[in-house]
């Protein structure tokens, strides 16, 4: 089984709708991250969390919110989706004493 | 601020050809450098890393040397295979006060290897 899972894998929604993307991990890592990937722009950090009680904004947090429900779960919400939030979203994890981040398979989101 | 610049793709090579993907960086501190690979339909995976000047990271036949004097971390492989077809991302991380071990990524380079 995959160590970092994301649900759903694909999602189509309409402008103005609220949606939630979920991430779960079995690696026992304390740190979790949400990125979005756009063609030609690489990955950009949306939010990150050191532990359950710690949430921090990343480079492009506007229009997004997150919830760290447990050490193993980190959800990303779009309160009112807009078309320029169409992208590939990745969750990642890392241990506090390690540099390597481990990525989930991604969620492809289309906002119409 | 921190930034990573990669050569633009796509790059198309024949099997057994030599590969170079250029990566240069700017950083406010002393970074660790990484190459991540993304195979079709999958998330990113760490390919190799280097944490100090002149270090060479290597994995699966790929190599990259941390060059502080030229602020570069070019990825090379002597003989590519069809299975190397993927998107390659150069990234850096600078530890600073309050850092969350955030990675700064380049834009990615699509590599296609033809049989």
C-alpha cells in the first residue's frame, strides 16, 4: 500500500463550489505539506504543518484553507473554487529530522 | 529570495544517449540541493541530493555535483533508457530560523527517451 494517499484522484467542480482534498500518510511523519503544480511553474507551496497544532501559510495560500485532523491526516479546502485553481495538487510528508519529502500521487482538479 | 532555474524542455533523446539537464540557483543562505523525478501519473520521488559544496549525489546512474562557485547542480546520465522518461525537478532548501524545511522547486524538465 502507498505510504501517502490522496483522495480524490480526479475532481471536476464548478465555480463557487466548496471542495475538500484529503491526504493521509502511514509514514509516521510529523510534517505535512500541500503543493500545487501548474505547467511551466513547477510546484508551489500552499500550506504546511509541523504538527497537529501548527499550521503555516506557504507561498500561495490565498483562496485555500487547511485542517490537520490528526498526525496522519491533512486536508486542503477551496472555500469557493475559481477556474484559476485548476491544477494538480500534491500532498507531501517529511520527518522533522530529515530533509526528504515524500509525495502522494496527486489530485487533478478542474474548476469549470 | 530563493529560486531555481532549469533548462526548458521538452528534451527528447534516443536510448543510450548522454543526458544533461541544467540547473542553477540563487539562495539567501547555504542550501541543500535536490533532484526529484515524476513518472507519468505519479507523485514526485527523490532522485538524489547533495548537502554541501563539491558533494556529488548519485542514484540509478544519474549524478549531480554541487558547484558553489557556479551556483549549479546539473543532472547527468551517461546512457538513458526509455524508462527514464519523466519530468525532472531541481529543488533547493535553505535552513533558516523558523524554516519548515520548505523546498523551492524549478519549473521541471520533461524528458522523453525514444527506443
